[in-house]
């Protein structure tokens, strides 16, 4: 009897298990098929396009542009005044376009860093490599120049605003004072003067006071150029029998000859490591050379049948402006510092020469000389927008802009 009951119980349990198992299988069969959806990858950081790295804007408005990142839906922008991006002036976390126009956030004479990241539903990229740009100096300083007074045979040194206004006389001697060059901080001006019977290099305060002879040596010393690091003045002197280039400290000590040829018109690179100058390579023909600040590695960078003269290094260090008569008339040219890409900027019937860069490198001042009449012009660094700022100053000596 008990054996029969046990058999019946086992049969019932087996039936229950079978039923439950069938139900589970039925339930599994009825479940919908799972579809795997692909997820877009996190986009790469954007590539920055404009402005050009280390460029200077034309004003306080700039359009920042970047290439679209594949799969990106929004972009984040940061602009700061430090490379660590702790001093932010702009932070935009959700930009849909690939540009941003800054119109009111910038200040004059300031350097900026900017970077971008890209985002979508999957996440956000790392920051792009930052780029830099700068805004120009609001007041483009002052221009020093020499001017011949009406009826006088000598020239005196003046300064004026960069627009030609506020002309102020600094020297008042019976001999010609000319060829001014500013100290980097603008507190002093070195110049040449023939008041002792021969040209010598002098220095004075920016208001014309405390005029002091630095060279005071046999022979002529002229064409001073103040080094951007403020420690030295280069000049040309014939004391050794021909016009070589010398350097001295700003008190006139340690006068050292650098070249042994007929050389002049020195101009320093912005880092004070090199000097560009003009060398007479044949009778009446000059070409442009570069050398290290100690006189080594003298290298010719122009080579043509005409005259290339009065080279001046750009404040950004990438170009040299100079004057040349290679096209039959004296005009202003620019070139890269290795002599490549020589480009004519002016094309006037009168003589254009003696260029001087603005402190931010965006403009060039020059003389337009018509016989005894000379006008001071400024133009953009590419030759556009040539404007006369000071008519009829009656001189033909270089300008100095700071």
C-alpha cells in the first residue's frame, strides 16, 4: 500500500516538473529578440583654423574658426590670457557652429590662448592643442625723425604721434642731428650728430634732455641701432679705414668691431641674436647680409644687379623690409629672413625708401622723396592703405617707430 502511494507521488511530482519546464520553454520562446544598437564614438578634438597661430589681430574683433569633428554635435570653447587657462575671458560650452566671433571680450595689447573640444552623446573629446593671438597696441606709439627747418641747412630730431600730429622738436644745434633709434623702453633716443666736425653717436632722454656723446673717437660713427634687449647699440664707423659695423654697450663702453668690409645700416632681430645690414659689394652697389650678434656667420641674402639698402627687421622676426632700385626706381620691399619671397610693396613715381616697422609689426612707415621735398607715409605691412601722415618734412634720413 505504501509502495503504491510512493509511486503515485513520484508520478505527480514528475508531471509537475514536466509542466513547469514546458512553461519555461514556452515563455522563453515567446520573448522578443534583443537588437544591439551601435554607439557613435567620441569625436576627436577639433583642428583650429583661424586666426593664424601667434598672429596679431587688426583690432578688438576676431573670428575664431575650427574644422568640424566627425560625429560632433556641439563644441566647447575657452579663451584665456594664460596658457594654463585659469584666467578665462570666454567660456562657451555648447556651440553648434564651427566659428565664434569675439566682438567685446578683448583688450588692447594683450596676448590670448584659445582651445576647443567636441562632444556628442557618447562623450567629449580632449582639448585641442591651444593657439595664440594678440591684439594690437591701441596707440601705435611715436615716430622719431629728423626735419630740416625752413632756410636752415641742418636737421634736428623731432617726435610725432603715429598719425603725424603733435610734432615736437627735441634737438636744437648748429649741426645736423639725425638717424634716431629708440631704447626698448622708450625712455631714451640714440642718434648721430656732426656737431664736433665728424659724425658721432649721442644719446638723450626721450624729451631731448641730457644729450651725451657715446663714441667720441677718431673717424665718423653713425647709423646707431639699439638692441631690443636694451644692452647694446650697433653702429657704423670708418675709424678702421672703411665703414665697418661695431657694437658697444649703452654707456659707450666696449666698442667692438664686427665686420671688416664697407658695411652700414645695422638692424637687430627681435631676440637681439642677429643683425641685418647693407654691404657694398662693388662700387656703388649694396646688398643685404645677416650675421650673428658677435659678427660670425655673415651671410648674403639678396643678390641682384641693383642696389638693396636700408634693411629693417620686423618686430615679429619673420620678415625684413628694405629699399631697392631693382625695378628702375627706389621702392619698398619685404622678404623672409633667409632672403626668400622678395615682394615689392610700393610703386610710386617718386623715391620710396627708409622703411620703419610699427611696434606691432602691422604697419610700415617710409619716406616718399621728391627732390628736396619729403613726405612721411604709413602703409599696412602688405603695402595696402598708403597714407601720407606728415607732408614736406624736408629730410631723407631714417625714421624710428615705437
